C-alpha cells in the first residue's frame, strides 16, 4: 500500500473524543473495522525519534516507543523532511518489538532517513485519537501503524529485512 492509498482508505480524522474511554459505540465501530488489519506501506522514513514516557508503556522513561514518520517522498535536507511530516503516517516501534529487532533502534532508522532509503514497513492499523492538534503539523492522519512488525529496506536490487 502507498501513503496515498492509506490516507484515501482511512479518513484522517474521525472527530472522536481524544480518549477511547469516552468513545461511543458508534466511534468504536468506526475504528474497530480497520484496526483488525495489518498492512505494508512502501515509503521513505522522514524521521525516527525516540519518545518519552507514555501511558501506553506504563509511564516508563526507559522502555519507550520510537515514532517513525513515513511519506512517499523525501529530501536530503533534514528541515525539509521535518516539514514533510505534516503529510506523513506515523508508525511506531514499541519496546517489546525493539527487544527482538535491535536494528530498529532510532539511530539506525534515522540513518535510513538521511540516506533516503526506500522501505516497506508492516504493522497493525491503529487509530490514535489523542493528536488532532498535530494534524497538518507533524502528521497527516490520526491513523498509525502501531506496532511496526516488520521493516525491509531496498538496497537497489532487493528488499532486505532489518
């Protein structure tokens, strides 16, 4: 799936409450249909940034997610890549997956961004309602790949698992 296909098939903002505990049954129905799907996105890594403590990781300051911004084009310039995040899909490496895939460390993923390497990233679709203020700024949709379950990098002639 491409970035455009992902964003076309999944409405970027369902205008739900920002906390799932406040979702209506209708809200839950809108997201559950898609959250049972795993997809593979072909794109470029724009940025990969280690996050701080979050409720999803029980507030741990050491076992944190890595946010990976994926988009259909890239730039050699880091500032330009940062700007492109406003159109991007956020994908997340979670601590448990990172335990089994040390090559997914944010430093290695950030190198993919700097080197402008095309990737295929697989993961589960998840709607993250907590970020409407970030739409058009640091994300192009509230739908994410969370968690990432597979990353492959293009070496010019073949896809290599990381």
